[in-house]
C-alpha cells in the first residue's frame, strides 16, 4: 500500500514522503496513529503541488539572500564607542551594535544572529566581519571601530 507520511517516521521516511509499505503496517500502525494518509490520486497531486511551491519559495529566498549579500560585500560600517588609553574600549562592540550601525548608515536591516563574530571587538581599529544570510549566500563587512 502506498501512503503519504504526515509526520517523520523513524526508519521509514520524513514528512511528505510517498512510501510503499505493507498493508497491515499501514492499516494497523500508521493510519490509526495519524502518521500517514492513504495515497490517493488527488492527494499525490496535492503533495506534488506543495513540494513545487516550497521549492519555488526556497529559490526566491536564496535569490533574495544572494542579492543582499552582493550589496553587503565590501561595505564599511562605522561603530563608535568610548575608549580609554591604548585604544581599548570601555565595554565591547558586538553583533547587535554592528546590525544597528548597518541599519542607521545604509538602511539595510539584518538580524543580529546572522552577523558572525568569534568574539566581541574590544579595541579601536578595522575588523572584517562575516555575515551569513543563507547557506549559499555570505558577505564580508568591514567594521571601523572609532572613539567617541
């Protein structure tokens, strides 16, 4: 019997997969527990449409991310902070500060979690910062940390 999985089933498949299983397994285990539905012609077509629309949406999202990465690549952002002797900052510059400065200076809004810093910036200077917008779309910003 062919069934469409409604939820992930260990050792059988993931949600949305069309699988062939024994009739008894489907009737006695999968269908009563709501883990699968019987694969009728209409449901198979509906599943194909859903998968096509999901793939289209994913492609649009990837394209959008690549365009934004192209705009961000090589961009310079200035962040100001109070500094003491030797160019050491009171506090630090983190990814939230960089996201706010990017929005203020260039009008580009990015989630702070997409800005990758290995550790907060604690000195004045110029630092390259990686921005990961999508698994296939990354950009590199230049952050200038200046004294107020």
